[in-house]
C-alpha cells in the first residue's frame, strides 16, 4: 500500500495491493459457510458441495472479499492523516501492476477559510403595504370574479377575446404555434409581448396578421429572439362586469359575516406576510451571493453530483429502468441542474464553516418564528402548529430552515448593509411594475 498521492485539484489516489493467497483462503471459508446454509433441489440441507456453490456464487463472493479488503486498507491508509474524503472512493484495477493491484481514487473536502464578514456589502430592500396596494389587490379579486358580456364593438384593453391563431417563423408553422377557441384578456400579459396589444381595436369576425418577437429568455430554445407572424381570427369580444364590493363579495372570500372592512383587514394581513417573506428571501439571496463571491472555494465533484441527484429527485425525475437509462438521465440532470447544484454545494461548505467558526447553535426563537409564519396561513394556526410539532420530518426541515435564518441574521449584523427603499408592487410584481 502506497502513501496518498496528490492528483489534480481535490483528487487523491491510494495504491493498494492485496495478498492473493489471503483472498483465496477467505473465499474458501465463505464458500463453505454458504454451502451449509444454501438450499438446492436434489441436495440435503447443509450438504450442497462447495464446487456447486463456487460455480453459482464464486465470482460474487470473491468481489465482496476484494471490496471489503480494499475498503479496510483504504481506511488504514488515511487513518493517521487529516484527510476527509468527499463522497465514495472509486476502485480501479491497476492496468500495469497486475492482479490484486488497485488504485483507489477519491476527492477530499477542501479547506475553507472565511474572509472578514465586516467587509461584505449587502443590499437590503425595504417596502410596506399601503392602502393603495390593498385597493389594487381588491380590484384584482373583483376582476377574478368578473362575468363577461358580448360586445359588438372594437376590442379594448381588459376585454376578453376568443380567437383562433396560427403562427409562422421564417414562413414555416412551428410546434405550439396554433390555437383554437383560445380566450385572451387584453392587457393581462399572458401572451408573447406585443400579441395582445396588436389585437386592440379588432372586432368579432375579423382576421389580423400580427408580428411579434419571442423574448430572449423564452422557454423554447428554437424560438428565442425569433420574429413570428400570427394569423389571428377573432370570434368574439366580451367586456368584464365586475362584482360590487358588498356582503356577498366578502363572503366569497371566507368572511362569514360579509363584513367588507374585515375582508380588507384580512387581505392586508396576508399581503404583509407575503411581502415579508419575499423581502426575507431577497435578503437571503443577497447574503448568500455575497458570501459565495467573498469566499471562493473549490467544490468536490462528489458534492455537486449529490446536489444534482437531490434536485432531480425533488423535480420528480422518472426512475431509470437500467444502467444505460440511468446514465442518460444523469446527463440530462447535469445539464438542467449543474450550475445551481455547484452553487448550493459551495454555499453548503461556506455555511458549514461559518457555523463551526462562529460556534453558532440553533436558537429556538428562529424555529418558533418559522412555525408561526407557516401556521398563519391556516384557519386554526395553533392546531396546525401542534400537528407539525408531532411530525419529526417536518420539524427537522423547519429547524434546517431556521438555522439558515439565524445565519442570515448573524451575517447581516456583521456586514455593511445598504437599505434600498422600494414598494409593494416593485417587490411582488417586478415585471408588471
């Protein structure tokens, strides 16, 4: 067995030689043990010949012995070092040294040295819910409850059009570019930018050819930035009739006594909570980005692959049927999640070192705050909190999130924080704002 060899980056290698005679003796021993336990037709229990067992399970048993001995030798090789392996080692038969010679390749955890937290520059956005924001939200709720009346006039913003359309790029129809009896509310911005605006003034029975350009961030790669022409036939134009802000309206949104002022109060509470959550998430992103940029760390591939697998599982990737399909799925997952997975792995290393370096222990008040915020969305918060407290998995997830909250709070207390005033609409609806 050789000393630990330093390869590129975080990769290391240990050369291990096994004693073929020892492997052979151990194999014979295990074959005899199996022969006493195994049951086969035509043989009495405990009387199956070793040669039969050898033929059936010899290769499998020998591989188990080799793996056991290699793992034992590997543990001994790094026992008296400060090496912390990242992920599982890979065992590779030596191509030059002959049988029973192996290379064990692995990665080590990087050394993480944190820079001064007081040098971090963090932007913290601030905003509040104003009376006008509540008015806007109530108008939105009214629009969601609107009824529609057919009109014999040119379409205006807020009207609903029922249309057929066929799209072409470079004169050719494309997948997903055709629709029949599609409802479009002008000004709702549910279509490609420019599509709805081009239909203002259209009448029922009219066909228009409109030109629009797909955004550069459009989900279909082949259409990004492309200009398309659509033939749009309008079947009907309908105008909205908004419900009155009255007792019936309030009851539709869970206010049992129909009190409109109470509806407004409940709506404002929800808006305040949602705004706080978004602002906290934006602050968290700002802190995490600052920490990552200020503390460059080489990330082991094994940690990145672990994050990719976790993200694929959360995204409900299908289970592979065989090894070939598993490799195909992993390539797809690497393309989809690779960059984000590396970012998460890096932050995991940085946050782990920060917790250790600053001796941060979870403060239960952050757990309580998480629990209160989660339960507040339910009709009976106290009952929900009791239910969650009896669910070990949920509480562990909450405690993990609470520790992140505590870390953010700690970093913000040390860093250079610049507050940036904003408003509810800019925070909650940035594109529309």
